[in-house]
C-alpha cells in the first residue's frame, strides 16, 4: 500500500470508479448490488494505492449522482480506517457550444463560421451558438477582430474576422479542420472576461458542499481576491466555515493577481489544461514553477493538475514525458498531484493511481531536502515562530544524509494545535508526519498537505500517557519501520 507516501494524490471520481449508478433508486435496487459492490472495491483499491482526496467534478452529474459517490467514499474510507478528504470542484463561468442539429459536424480549414452569442439556435458547420451558466453573457464583448477562439480544448482554432457586439454575433475563419460537437468548452486566450463569476448553479453547489461537510471547494476560473471572498461569504452563511477554498489558476488575469489570490485562498490548484489555452502553452511550466514557489513561501498547499498521466486513460504504461512531468512537479515542491480523466473515465483507474504514487515516491527519494529547509522555509513567516524553529530542528534531524538514505520512518506529534505540523509539511519533511489528536474535525482537514496524516484518538492526554502503544500502532501501517521522532507539547521527547 502507498497510503503514507509524502506527496498527496487527488483523484477525480466518475463512472470508472463509481460505475454507472446515477440515481438513489438505482442505488437501492437489489438488481444493482453487484455494481455497487464493484464500486466499493474500486474505492478501496484507489485508497490503498495512495489517493488522499477525491474530487467531485460538478461540471458533470447532478446532486443525486454525486450524493451516491459521497456515501460510497465515506463508507469505504471508514471501513478501511483511512482518512479521505472530499473536494467539490465548481463548474465555474464556463463558455460552451450550444446544441447542434446533428450529433457532430465537421468544420473545414478556411471556412467561415458564425458564432451567435445571444441567440440560441441549433448549430451546424455554418453557425453555432454559445452559452454560459449565467445565461446573460455576451461573448462578443470580449472579442475583437484578429482574436483567437479555441473550441474543444483548442482542437478547433477560430480567428475572428468580424465582431458585432450589439447583436452578439462573431464571424470567424477556421484555422484547421475539426469535428464540432455540442457542449464543448470555449477558451478566449488573454481575454479580459466580462462573464459573471458566480452563477446560480455554482452557488447551489457551494451550499451543497456546506450541507454535506466537504473539506474543500475548488473554485474554477478565479481571477481576483473578490472571487475568493464571494465564495467564503456563501460558505460562512451556510455553515461551511471549515471548508477550505482552493483557487484554480486558469487565466492570465489570475496570474497577474496571483499573490493576492494565494493570500486569500487556503490552497491553490495549477489547472494547466485551461491555463494552457488561455496563455501561450510554452509559458505554463514557467508559471507552474513560480506559483509553487509562492505557495511554499506563503505556507499554502499547492496542487499540480490536468493531463499529468493523460495516456493512462487508455494505456497501462505512461509516456516518459508524463513520468518526467509528475517527477518534476514533486521535485519542485508540489504538495499534491492530481488525476482527472485518468480515474474519472479511464479504462485503468486503479493502475493510474498506482503509477502516480510510484513516480511521486521516486521523486521524494531524490528530493533536495536541504534546499527545502534553507532556501525555502527560511523565507516563510512561520519559520520565525517558535513552532517554525522547532520544525527546522526536526527537519534537519530527519533529513537523509545521502540521497535515498532515510534514517527516520515517521514523525509523531501529539497535539491539538496544528502550527507545528503545518510547518513540518511546509518544510517538506523527509519523514511522514502523524498528528495524534482528539480533535475529530482534523481527520480529513489535511488531504492536500505534503506528508501530513492524522490519527484521531478518544483522549489526547491518555494517548500521551500510552504513547508507546500509539506509536507502535502507527508504525505497523508503515512499509518499513526505522526510527520515530516523537514530539509532545512542542518538545522532542524521543529521537
């Protein structure tokens, strides 16, 4: 099992994991018992292979379908005794192709096509309409002659030749030949979007997350601090004060406001799929590196996401480019790597998790722990605190003397306060950190934080008195047991 590797894994749920049981009636039908049992087996397998957080993509499926997945995830994680965090990913202010006359149509290179931004008419190879969750957006406001319009993740490239803002009509020329289908995403590179950030659907989904006690909201297309604050206000008004907000960085506007967005958020997701369509694709690695660094300085977890192991949707072996991509995301200091279509719709979802866990672990073996302590952690505010100073002492103690030579298998911290363990996570400790606490709400609070795991006990004081038995219980779950560094009341009591 890979459940205690240090780099966390987020896996997107979909039919590949939970099967095609989409209604509570189907779920309760004895005829579907076999499908439900298979779904539970899939959940158990991905959890054992190293998934720490499951992502519910609310661009697809209704609340009933997602409720089935919530129940399955919680039931299986409780049975296994593995803490799994729940993440709701909002649809966000997306622009999509409206309904078509036929299932699909081919748009040919050099042909002219009309895009209706206000009128909703069935599309063909001569014209199509667009829509967004608010129903009020006029895309023509954000387009000028010569601008690029990407359709279907950039597979169809259109260039605006005429724009009629008043009537919401764009005339464009196709730069390539591609099949056009309804509901495909549209991106406007470098546009200053006038689309409303919060739709009624997103508001309802955020309230759903609060009612169902999710751990995280991943907010799509965050472009400003105000966007983050708007979500936090909805959560606070609906009992979701403890839900952490992950801002997804997907546009140039977000990059331009990145420092403020990181400050206002609880975590950051570098959503490279849309980001690579909104900015030049060759700039994505540069901004990924910059954002990871900023998050580490500000003590905020950071996820690298989208197309990390894309080929594993259909294959067993990753490409060498994908392996390198995942390896260096960890090497740069990402807290978490994410699987999207690989686990949502892929043919081999469990294998995809296992492959990612192996690459993560390999990168951790050769991670520059000395640089993490001296070049990154010293620049954080938390490093100047008492807990920060203790974290640095611990990190130096457990750091390997040579690459891939680890003396310590675990750090066990008995506490009900989280400053020290967050600092240890931020410093990228060379041994996994186990917080022993009687605060039940901490159980799934750290599903993204590098190397940090929670062991909930009935009474913290009793656990401290019987710490040898508690530590032994933790070590039994580890693949190798070496030395354990133990901290009680912010003091090292055992090395």
